[in-house]
DNA sequence: AATATTCATCGTATATTTGCGATGAACAAT
DNA sequence: ATTGTTCATCGCAAATATACGATGAATATT
C-alpha cells in the first residue's frame, strides 16, 4: 500500500470512533447488533436463522464486532452466548452523539 | 468472492446505516467531517494542512464521503467547496440514534 | 465408543480500500 | 500564449474485507 513512514497520529477519540464505525459498516453486523439489543443475548445459531450467510461467515462478523469491543462472547461449550458490551456501547453512543451534536447555527454558506 | 445468488435483501434502513457507518470508518474521514462541522465549509486545500495525506488520497476520501451522501461538493473552478449534506446528516443522526437508543432495562443475563 | 451439535479457524477466491505519484482539466493571472 | 493553482482521476501496489466449504475442538447425547 506504499504507506509512508507516518509520524502523524490521529487522536484516541478519532481512532476509537472510526473503529466503532468500521465495525458497524456492514449490514450483517447491524442486524446482529439490533438482534442483540432486542433479545438481550443469543447464540450464533440464532443468528443463522436471521442472516443469509454461512455459519463461518457469521462467526467472522461476530469476531469483528468482538474485536471492535461492541460485543462480548461468553463461552459455554459447545455454545457461546453473545451480548452487547455495555461499557463500550456507551462509549460508542457518546462518540457518535458528539460527532452529530454539532452546532450548525453559524453555517450560512450552503 | 464466491458470492451465492442471494435472494435475500437487507432492509433499506439497515443498508443505509451500514453505508453511513462504513463512510465514517476511517480516521481521516472523521477528521474531515469534524472539520466541516466546525468550519461550516472548506476547500480541499484546507484539509491538506490538517491531514497527513497526499492530495490525491484526500480527494479519494472526499469522494467516498460524497458517495455516502454525507457531504456536498460545490464546484467553483478551479476550487471545490465542501460542506455537510444536512439532509442526509440528519438521517444519519437519526439512524445512529435509533441504533443506540435501545431499551436495555430487560437485560439481566450478562 | 459412536454420533450429533455448536462454534472457531484455516485455506482459498475475489472485491474493495488505502495510498502514492503522475497526469490532465478548468480557470485565473500574467 | 504561458504559467500557476486547485482538484479529480488514472494506474499501480499492497492491505483488508467478504464469503464459502472443510476441518477440528469441545461437549452432550445416545
């Protein structure tokens, strides 16, 4: 990718918000999160009935949501119970809210 | 990518939210949006002073934000003035708000 | 012991994203 | 006419993402 040796760093908040947004950037993962926030918790199998995807693909999406910190997986072999990671969920809520809650009163040019 | 011939379709809202989130999924684009919402409008050149990226790369990020409907580019050769697309911005605000504004009172399992 | 269920991970194929430099288009100023 | 400014787009390279089937691990059931 020809990445130049960057000295630059984005702020923590910016990185965090981009990370959350990226994890939300696929319809399947939106579905998963909506499902989790409606059903409190669920197993991978439950999601297979909701999503038109192979089990391995869903597992991959779950991994990405977990890596982003949006969900938690409670292992209970051979099942895994997933639920929203409330701590980070609130942070995400806050970051998105801040991004959108800007004061546009001064805008008059477009 | 071995995509199977899907009959399935995600809901409009889900697709729309994922599209917005995807566009927000890079720190450079977060910076751009924050800059725009602070400065009302700006030119590409202004962003080059804020971002550690080549002009062509910034232009590419702007294109993605434009394609997602989050910003507008008012051509004024040889300059282009960018600003937030307020109409879609409000929709995004609404969609994210709805996603996060879930009632978790019933949750007691994790 | 054999089988079934649940799930993560690996290997593979393809698409998309990120980034750069180079080029070119559009106009303004010389 | 030439030059400078501003910006999009092209061509390229490398990294990431999306998706599948296959395999394997863990456990429960038979």
